[in-house]
C-alpha cells in the first residue's frame, strides 16, 4: 500500500502542471477507474484492494498539494538548465554561425529606421496615455466653443528613468509625411499633464484598438469601450479603469528631435509621477506601506515587439546580484 501511495502522489503532482479543469477531470477518471478495479479484484485478492485504496489516497493527496501550489508562478525555473556561469568566463554563443558575419547599417542612408528599431529594442513596455484636450484660446467663432475631448493611445517608446523622484519618459513620433502632431502630444503640450496606464493581458484588444487613426474630435474611451475614470487627484486627465496601475504625470521637460533635413519628427516627454493608482489585487503580499510594490505576475503586463506583435510576461529567472 505504501508503494501505491508513493507513486500515486508522484503521478498526481505531475498532472498538476495541466490546467485546473483538465487536472480535475483526469484525477476524477483515475480515481473512479482504480476504485472499480479494486472492487472487482476484492474477491480474488484482498491485498490488491489495499494497494488500490492506497493509490486513491495518494491521488487525493497529490491533488491537494497541487491545488495549494497552483497560485505560485510556474515559469520561474525555465532557465534551470542553462549553462553554469563562472565569473570571468566567456558566455557560450547561441550557435556555431554566430559572430562569423555582421551587417553594419548607417541610419543616415536608410529609407527608414523604424523596422530595425522596433524589432531590436524588445520587449518594450507600453504607456497607454490618457489625456484631455484643452479649448483653444483664440476668439474665432469656429474655435470659441470647441469641446473638450478625452484621448487614449499606446506608446512603446516608453520607460522609467528614475525613482527619486519617480520619472518616466515617452517618445511620441509625429505622423505622416507632413509630420503632424498626434492628438496625445497636442494635449500633453497644451496641458502639461496626463496619465500613463500600464497595459495588462485582460484588456489588450481594447487598448490596441485605441491606436487607430481617429479624428481629433473622437473620444477614444467611447470608441474602444475602455472605462473612463475621473478620479485623478492632481492632474486634469482621465485614467483607464481597466488598468491595474496608473500614473498621474506632470511634464517637466520636452525635447524636440529633428531629422537630418532639420524637420521635427519626435518629441521626448520627461514627466514626474505625482500620484500612483494601484489596484489592490496586484499589490505584492505583505508589502511595506512606505515602500509598496506590485506583484508583476499578477499585473500581467504587455510588451511590444516588432511589427504588430505583442508579448506577455513569459519566462522568468531570478538571479541574485553578484557579491564583489
């Protein structure tokens, strides 16, 4: 019976790698099958029945253990089989052909650097920027009563640049051959404030829909179905209700970039985070209220690759900092 118990626990734990629904169905079938066989075998061999009962108990124990560990990240050990690193040792190349031939590109001679940039600087975090237009101040009849329109748009030239104070930067490229400013940029330059919402898996499609070339008078919240929340404490901008993390941002500096012909092509926004909105469901367990942290596996952030490709969190590896 002890042998049956041991192997059944091992089998049940290995099955726990499947989804919970699949796992439940498989274990249920196994338990029923073994119980039926044990009943049929009882008349001829009571010892076999004892072993079968032990097997069922083991499956149940394995199911309990598997369920208890189901909430833990299962993608933390995918790098376990990587070559052992010894400080000072040259890393192993990915293939025999690697390093034998290189292409060198001069950006000034290319028709466009867009493809090489977005396909090589990866994965990139995405700032889903929510902003609010500002009425024109001129006295013309056409603009005197211009409506205030809320805007949402994703930008992957985005990153955190510091934490004391917390700062983020966003590169917003102008669009088309005429290098027209995008609506988000117009709003940011006019109001000097906006929100950044972190994109997560559960609302990827709605967030992606916001990158359409909508007319300036279109409210992207309505066009995408994203929830508009007007609860910012410092800035006059809406935030996205589906976002687990949102930053209220104040512009501190705008850097204007020009191309080789001297034409403006990109504005780099440097902004200070003045408030952070975090849904309690993604906060790290037992966090320090004075040093709060987010559980990234619960946040399920979305990143950007080349072309139209997005990526999820994927495989994880936890490597301690070296002690030197």
